[in-house]
C-alpha cells in the first residue's frame, strides 16, 4: 500500500496531480475518460471502491463539495454519476459507476458530504438504486407505498 499523503494547508493541486494520485491509489479500479475540459476530470470507477475513492478526494486532495448524485438507466445496467468539486483547487471530478440492473446497490457517500443525502434519496426515489449506509434512504418525492420507479426504462406510463 502506498504512503498516505494528507492534504497540506494551502496546497493547490492541478488536474494532472489529482489524476496521478488517484491512478497511484487505484491503478486498475479507476479508468480515466479521454474527454478534456479545463479544470475537469472524468472517470469511471468500480462500485467496490467508490467510498474509498471519495474518501481520498475529500481527505487528501481537498474536494469539499458534492454537487450531484444522479442515476441513469441504460436498460442493461444502471449508472450513478457524481460531480464532486474542490473549491480551493477549482477542479470538478465526474465519477461514473456501473451497477447491475438486477442489483443496483452502491455505497452511500453521505457520510463524507452531507449534501449527497438528498441527491441519493432522489436517485433512489426515481430509479430504485440502493445507497448502502445511507442514514435515511426513503422516498423523497413519491409516497412511501409506491412500488415503481418512474425514471426506469421499464416503467409503463400511466401504470400506477
């Protein structure tokens, strides 16, 4: 295991330094996208390491804000998409995690960023994606007794 390097106060990281640090810690579990935008880093990650990856971003690289957790239904699989920002570094990372359609579960990142709480609840409510370890995973927009998830591709319109 690599030596842990904690975020030093007033340290500014570049996108390349963030990418290199993530690649060093997760050489096979994280794949970087070829999309290039200033101050943005795009990646996909295995669901098993998502919480560790987010902990690295928060505790060691200064990422202090989760602005988005959302879901996507590709019919054969689900995805969760995360936008996490570092205000001090002026960098936003986008993390995409594939989940099996028959068991859409991933670790909650709410313990790291409280702002993820409602994003994860909305994603659960609309797609049925389970966020393990979420402190209050229940429906946010729809009544608790609804048995469907309206943003799934298999949802029949008008099929209450």
